[in-house]
């Protein structure tokens, strides 16, 4: 019992720094919708100012990339932000005429702020769930 209290105190003093990015293919317009869930206080800290649409979009474009099978970056378009409690939900869209298969993704959100940052990506690819994990220093990874 004595070892549990210090462990609990250490965990309480040091929060977990994570984001969750979900990629969803939209058949009607052959695009991918990117939804990023991030803790509002972490995001505000990395921006070092109030979280506005323009600041959020600029930061997201710098720390998140999608490339096609040929290695060409996909142009991402900001589609908004909403807040629910302590969380922000950030949205981007990009044309993806060939679907999600073969795309490469890089999620370097908050790595410039937190050494222990972990970014999780989830997608449905050809009927199955795909998950990627990004830690400090990771390059882009294929959705496969």
C-alpha cells in the first residue's frame, strides 16, 4: 500500500499528453475528413495565445501532413473547431480521390511542447480499423 500512494501522486502531478486523430473517408466528395481531439489547455500552451480558428488552423497545418501514394502533400482545408468541456475538436478536409489506402500521415502535434507527447491516429481502411502511434521524432507512416 505504501508504494501506491507515491505512484498515484506522481501520476497526478504529471498529466498524460495525448491527441487522437480520426481519419474518415467521405465517399460523396472523395475526400478525407480529419478530426483531431486535443486537450484545450495543452493546445493553448503550445500556441502561447488564445485559441482562434486562424491560430489553430496554422498550427495544425504545420504539425499534421497527409501525402498521397506518390509522396505529394494533400492540400488540407480548415473546416472548423468546437469545444466540449476540456477538449477541442479540430477539423481539416483534403481531396483523396483514391481513398485512404496508400496515404501517409504525420502527426507531430505538441511535440514542440511536451517530451512525453503521444499522438494516436485511427482510420477505417477497407473495412478494418487501422491505428498508428506517433512519438517524438517519428516520420510519416503509411495507412495500410
